[in-house]
C-alpha cells in the first residue's frame, strides 16, 4: 500500500511493509540498522511519486544528493511478521533536503520509531557542496517559488 498526501501541507507518503525474518537480531526484534532500510524504501517511494531522482546522476544534472545526517528514536520494537506503515514527509528543501520518518504498527497505529534524514546537493565533478538545493528540486518537493 502506498498513499501520498500532504501532511501539514508538506509532501508525504505512507508505505506498508511486513517485517521479514532476516531483519531480526538475536533477541527476535528488528535489528536497529534495518530501520534505515525502511526509511529508504519510503524516501524512494516519495521521491518517485514526486518525479524527483535524487539517486541517479542524469546526463542533464551535475548534482548528487548524499545523505549527511540521520537520527532515529526507537519507541517500540518491530517483530517478525509485523505489518507496519512507514511515513516519509519532506519538511525542508531549500538549503538541504530534510525528511521526517515515522513507523507505526498497521493494526493498532502504535508508534514504533521516529527519525529524520538530511541530504545536501553536491556538484560534480569537483564535489562542490552547494549552499542550496537546485530550484527545480525545490519546486518538485514543494518548497520553491
């Protein structure tokens, strides 16, 4: 299930997933690093739904968009077979791209995890850090004029 909306007027998407056995740690809960994988699935779905390609270097764009910071707060563990919803919401796209993430159990809505990721624009081939996101990306993410 994928649905796109505007949460608080920011572009947002919700992706439903199920915890596979291979994502568990020896304690039987999702290994902490796999939450970043879930965030990436939602991030990619959101960018795709908005027509934005921040991961591929296209011939017409000299920019790449590396992730420079992530943070996660673990609230309630996910376990094998849990169906969950991962929401990705763009909250900034002028100077850097900032996404907020939220993972909830699908059946109860119980919050499991919250997180944030930040990406910047880097111009190739010199790897020059840009002080703002290109205007076309700002517009696509709902932040340009």
